[in-house]
RNA sequence: GGGGCUGUGGGGUAGCUUGGUAUCCUUGUGGCUUUGGGAGCCACUGACUCCGGUUCAAAUCCGGGCAGCCCCA
C-alpha cells in the first residue's frame, strides 16, 4: 500500500515509489551509488534505445571512451577544471605504487575525447564530426542524494560534435531540439528550454540551454542540457582543421546530454497515489493479463489467457500473464504500483461473451473489447494512454508557471517575470529569495514588461524556481 | 564548511535510561482451503552497522570508523 500522498509530501512519496516499484536498490554501501534492479534497468534501457535511434538517425556515431582521464588533459581548459575540481574522484594509486600522473574518473568526457578529436580532425572533409556515448560518469555530490535525481554515479548519454563554423554548430543545436522533442514524446514528458545565465552555464561553454521539467512540488528538475562551446575547448585541445583555402582553423563544438534523471522526471510527473504510472513506450510490461479463476474453470481460463498473451506479444505488445496463486485484487495493486499501463482481465464471464475487460492505469478508465480484435484494440488503447499522458503532463507544466510582478512572498511555483538581463539584478533575485534564476526562454515568447528588480522596460522574461 | 540526530531479520519497528532469554507487523518458504479490488489457518527461515574498549556478561555503557537523515552557511 502506498501510504504517502504525492501532493502532501512529494519527497517521501518519491522514495516510496522507487522502493515499492522496485526501480532501484539504494542499500549499496556507497552514498549516491545505487543498484539498477531489473525493472528499473529495463525502463532505462528503453530510454537509451530511443536516444540511440534518434542520434543514429541524425548521423551521430556511437563510441566508447575510457573512464579514466589523465590529470594533465583534465586541466587544459581553465573554467572547466574550476567547475569540476570539487566534485571529481581521483585515482591516485595503481597497486602499491603512487601514480606520477593522477587519473580523474570522468565527471563528463570533454577532456577524455578532445585530445583524440585533435588527432581525428585534420581536414574540413572530416567535419562535421558527430559522436556520442552512453556511459556512467562520477561526481562527488556532497548534498543529500536521491535515486535517479541526485546520484554520484550517473548513467547518461553525451553527444559531442565538431563543426567548421559557428553557424554550423548552431544548426547542430537546432537539430538537438528536434531529437529532444522526439525522445520526450516517447516519455510523455513536457519541458522548457531556457538559456542559462552566464554564471550558471556549463564550465567552459559559450552558452548553455537548460532543459527543465516542472515537478509536482513546484520545483524544477533539470533533465538535460545543450551547450555551444564555440572554440573554447578546441583552442586549448588544439582541435583544428585545414579549410578549403588551406588555412588552419579551430572547430566550433557543441555537446548535448541527458541522464537517468529522465527516469526521475517520469516518476515525478506521471506517478500518482497508487504508485508509478509508466508511459507505454517505457513500460517493461505494457499489458498485464489477470486470469480470473473460480472452481472448475482453471484450465479454460488459463488456456484463454495464454492464448491472448501469445497473440499480443506476436503483435509487438510487451505482455505477461500473472498466473501467480494470489487473489486478483492483490495482483491489481501489485501492477498498479509498478505502473503497468494496461490491465486485462479474463474470466469465465468474459470468455463466454467473447470479451476482454480492461483498465487503463493513467486514468482508471475501464471497459471491454472483443477478444477477436485484441491486437488492434490493445494497441489503440496504449496509443490513447500515451496521448492522454502527454497532454495531461503538458497541462501541468503550463500551470506550474506563474507570472509575478513582485517578489514579495513568491508562491511555491516556477516564477516568470521581467528581467533586464543585468547580472546584478539576476543575483539580487537569487540571493533575496533563495531561488535559482533558470534563465531566459531560448525561443522568444513575446514577453513585455519591466525588470522586477530595477524596473527598466524589457522584452525578456526571466524564469526562477527552486530546483530539486 | 558548521551543528544535531539515527543505525536491530528483506522492509518497518519494540527493547537501550537501570547490561543477562530480542517484541510486534510485514515479506519469504512449505501445506490446506480460496480467487471479478489487498484471503484465512498451521508450520518454518531470517536481525542487534563495523572495529576496539570496559565487564563474569554488551543491542544496551565508552572510543573510533562507515552509512543514512535533518538543520544552518
């Protein structure tokens, strides 16, 4: 039984869902390093699969770089090292010997990849270079950790690209947005694109676009980011090419990354007081069949459920029969906590009428359909669930944002207000109200107003919130 | 960075002040009866965070480590 209510205490509810839905085991004896248990890992694998599909489709090649980075390479870009200094793990010994050059356990892979890029890129015909990897990275979080959301070993994808011009790199950023939209549709997740403030951008970046999703407690969760580096890394790492005129120029670079926080966002956005609610595209089990058996009809019912399961699996629907020796009610709760999108019930009553009884996890809607049309019907219900989830989630994202004219007693929401873009006013907003200034919409939203601090007229909105 | 609190079967807990046989719920295993919204009965398995100290005797007292939680900066 889920005891904690989502709206009343989101943090405790979240922890309970992670445990009860068996997504992760956090008893591993290192803080912030949790075990991916089978059900949770299947969800993550589906996300990885969609990311691979989209990156492959847009001409990115998958690679896999070493986990360890020599200190000498790590320190080549000054802002970058400043940003990560306090949160990297070091390998200082090999066997009994102290290492001459210490090794950094990657917190992200720029400094692992770029020395190699310098060897790989020689001519303009080598560009654009578009690669990605799906790996784990390590950051020494000192704050309280939380499954999927704040961890020390982070499962993520990172794509890195090199271009012959700033414009071509900019086109890459635009392509990243398309990839984002397609992936997020699978996850039924809404998001906003905010250009981060200069003091909050990625260490070493020219600019950063943060991808944020609103959580039910009025906070925001950053689930990914896209960076334009210009030549900030290619200069120290000497990634240059000979252009068509025979001149040497530095490449312009971008990166794009999203992590297991996507799982955290799915839990937070879609879950309810009965447990997890999974988008059909992520669900390890999309349809669970519950046989309703009573005296003397076990064989008939079991044959019918097995047959139905086989047909649905053949049709590409991930389906299982729950034939455990439990009461049906207990099975309903079991699969509801785990977020299975569609429940199918089959008993003598249904079989005699040629029907299947179904229940949708996202909204509890129940009904029946003809057994004969099961493949088509199940597929169409799953599509309907995905559509409804996406729409409901976007509606929540929209209502999570509130326009404010002053910062007196700000509500526990994402705040939108005028901001003149001056750093001084930005810091004032953050310091006085203990909020993070998330940035300014990447795509102009037609805002007109006055800076909430200095009162100067501005056409730019600022967004601020507490972050998770 | 500073301060406070807590570690007991897989999960949640009682016991700790005042040292001596570890409580209850849940989960798990086996059996019988059950099955359209969390079934009942019986039997069984399973724990004192780690290291050191005090003591005839430590879950309990003392010191340290590790892990977790909370508050402040």
